C-alpha cells in the first residue's frame, strides 16, 4: 500500500511538472456524491480532490445532497452538467435514479468518471470513461470468508444506507462468504447515532447467539462501538467494519474491532482528477478501471493509518 501511494504521488508530481508548460491548465472538475452532510467519511474524498486539483492546477468542486436524498443528487448532477465543466466525477448510488442525468452529461460531451458506488459494468452502461472504487460484493465476500475461517456462523449487518442498494451488497457478500442466508440479519439502522446504538443493542438482546457484527462505515460503526461497550460485548463479540475513521482506528487498536476494510477513498477522488486532467490535456486514458480496495486493516501497521485517519485514510 505504501508503495502504491508513493507511486501515485510520484505520478502526480510528474503530471504537475508536465502540465506546467501546457496551455490547458485551469480545468473545472465537479465531484457529486450521494453522502449527506453528516457523513464525515467523505472528508477524505474532499481532501484528496483538493490535493489533486492543486497538484495539476485544476479547479475542483465538491457537491452533495445535504440529507443524502438521491433525487436531490440527480438534480445536482444535472446542474453540474449545465455549468459545462471539463469533467464530472460522481457516485452511482442508485442507477435507476441517476442514470438519466449522467447519460445527459455524457451526451453533452462531458467526460464522466464513476467512483465509490456502482459497478464497472454500470459505469460502462451510462457512458462513463471508467470506474474507480471497491467492488462491494467481492469485498463483502472476502470479509465473510475471513470471518468463516475465524469460526463465525451468524451475524448482524448494520446498514445505515439502505437507500443505496450497492452498499447492501457488502452484507449480501458477507452472508455468502459465511455460507448463510442474509435474511433478517441486515437491519435498517438509520443514520441517527442514538437510534443506531439502540437498534444494535435491541437486536443482540433478542438474538443472543449472534456470533458477529458487521458495520458499513463510521456512521454505523461509531454508535455500534458504544452499544457494545454498554451491553458488555466490546472485545468479546466478533466485530468487523467497512471503511476507516478515527473511532474505528481506536476500536481496532483496543481490540473492540477485529478488522476494518479499507477501500482507500483517497484514491477514489485523487485518481479521477489526475485521469481527467491528463485526458483533457493529452487525450490519454488508462485502459482499465481502478480497484481502490479492498484491503484488511488490523492492529499491525496502524501507525500511518492512525496518523491520517479521517484526513487522507
């Protein structure tokens, strides 16, 4: 991972040096996410985009629906396209709702890169240049297979974004990795921390033989940590999570969380800006999509992750 990031930084430095003499600097790239304002995980996306924009001399802007409403997101994509930017970077959280606005942008000749949510196949269907992100089902499957090797046979999946079907693939993959039915193991926790905590405690009280808990990001992981501390299960129940954040890193360090799955959101925002700048200036484009994850983070090698958690990791 360290070598990869070093290579990315080196490549970015080369791009910056190359385009300093090009006349096409100052492009405008807009990133549209599905995340509500309350989701701090996306701070890494914002920081990575800002850094890449600075390095290549492009103007970058982050936009999102304040409450996470996908309908609002669709309108934001249309508004972004209407401003005629040099590129749009967007998630594909709900293809049924977002397909139209994205295809309209592509039809106008605006290069689009899909990140984070959606699949490479869905990105191709809407005419995007490429996909940068983590194959969610595959990541969940790998996590489930790992948990099965560790003796897990049942689990609770705390899904705080049921409206995003792609994220739910993490739960489905995990169930398949264990070789069990997902069934009622996935709960719609909502995004309110107190509500999440209470729903986790209630589920585990009603299902005391649950072997493991899986959360899908800091929004659900942080309140789950509190729930397990309050019911006395912290450090005893098998707890894995997707994504990283400061509280997740603390949980991994103190043994509350067995592992976190790092999809490296830094790369999801950083690489598209680099790619779009090179595409606009020189007409070059990578031949493949970019898988930014998954990678399992355990207690080993936490130093740099802990240092940059919530900022660049």
